[in-house]
């Protein structure tokens, strides 16, 4: 074999080795690229998951919270019952009134249908009217609202409805005065059978003979809402957003005070203005537990049996709520 042939063979071997090295480099590069792509994919998914959580909090305003089951014993005395209702009904609804008003605006069809059929020129009462969403349903009848919470009465008055502060157990009306009455989702906030019966008796007292009351309550069964309660007496949470911490009039007054304070701060060179704005951002929330007595089948009939002045016309269940039509004899 000549020297030139040897050189050519060596050259071919070197070329093959170089090709092998190039292929190894390519394979290694491909593996590294795949590995890098996999890492980038994981990071992207992780970031998307993080963004979804962030967007959820931003959109909802408050984080999710599961409903707590709180043990509750029925009060043994009327005084204890009153204290429970003040703490877990009256004070809470006074606190959350404006927030409640922003979420309760759609009329229940059963109530709307009943109000639409009352006689032209008739006068009725809405006992426990809340934010007054039923007070303007029928323009041909006059419906007077009342509620134990002062802020609810104020909200109704701001909407130009007639409403006053009154206790369901002591309504400030003469007997035999009204043509009809409604009491929607109120009676379940009384914490003993005796107080629930007296609340019903008081509404019957102020109705004219032959007049009808439509009254509703939450039912023990809550299948439609997807909830399960083990006890009839429960505490139901309300997630309160701080931007609803006052009535509209109080908000306006506060805004005016804030504007005045800003002017003073600017004049005095105060640098804490940004902190005040952050504190009023409304991002915080509080949880309040409201007392409910969940009605079982036959409870309304038992209450009506204690009041000889009235009779049950109808008692049905709709969307986990009992609704009853009761007539004064």
C-alpha cells in the first residue's frame, strides 16, 4: 500500500469520526432542547395556575370560604332568645345592610305574583322588608315596609319607599288595619317556637278579617342550594366586603370629610395620604354568622293551630323555602 493510499484512508477515518461527533453533538443538543422545552412548559403551566388564582381573587373580591357548622342550643329563656337575635340578627343585618342591598334585587316570582293580584287601592304591610325590593312591585297598591334594622329602613326611604323601624313582635299599627301582608324570610330569625308564634300572631292582629298573609321561611331541606344541615338551628355565614361598611349617606359624608382632610394634609405637607387610600381599598372582608331556624314539614301548621284567629290556606315548598298563605278569619 502506497503512502498516498494510507493518507486517504486516514482522511476518511477522520471524516467519519468527525461525522460521529457531529451526530453526538446534535443528539445531545436535541436532548438538551427537549429538556429545556419541558422545563419551560412546566414553568408556563405553573405561572398560568398562579395567574388563575390571582384573577379569581381579583374577580370575586374575596376568597372562597366553606360554610361552618356551629353548634347552637335553643335559648332557655325569652331574655336569652332576645340576646341571640340582637347579636346574630339585628346587629349583623344593620352592619351588612348596604352589602345586602347590592345583592338582593330580584323578586321571588311567588311573592311577585301575590302582590300583582291584590286589589287596586289596597294597603298592605311588608314585615321585615329588608332593602325594600318588594315595596314597589305593584304601583296600584300601597305597601308599607318595616324592619328591625335602622339601616334597612334608611335604604328604603332613600328609594322613596315608606318604611319604618319596628319589631315584628310589637308592630306599631292598630288592629284590623291592613288588606294584606307579606313576611319574606323573616320568621326563621326568631330563635324559639314561642317567639315565632308570637311574631305570626302579631301580623294576624293588624290584618283585617278576610285578609291574607304570605309568609316564607328557609326549609330544613336545602337540596336545591346543594347544602346539608344537620340541625334546625344553625349559623349561616355572610362574607362582608368593607366597601359596604356604611349607608350611602354616611359614605357621602365620609367622602366629604376625606376631601377636607386631603386639603388640610396638602396644606400641612402631610405625606400619609397614600396609606389612607389603601385602607379604603375594600379588599378586606369579615365573616358574620346569622342565626336561622330551619323549618320542618308541619311547623307552620303547628304555629297556626296556636292562633285561633287564622287558618292555613296553603303550605308548599319551593326552592328549599316554605311559603304559606294564611287567612285571618
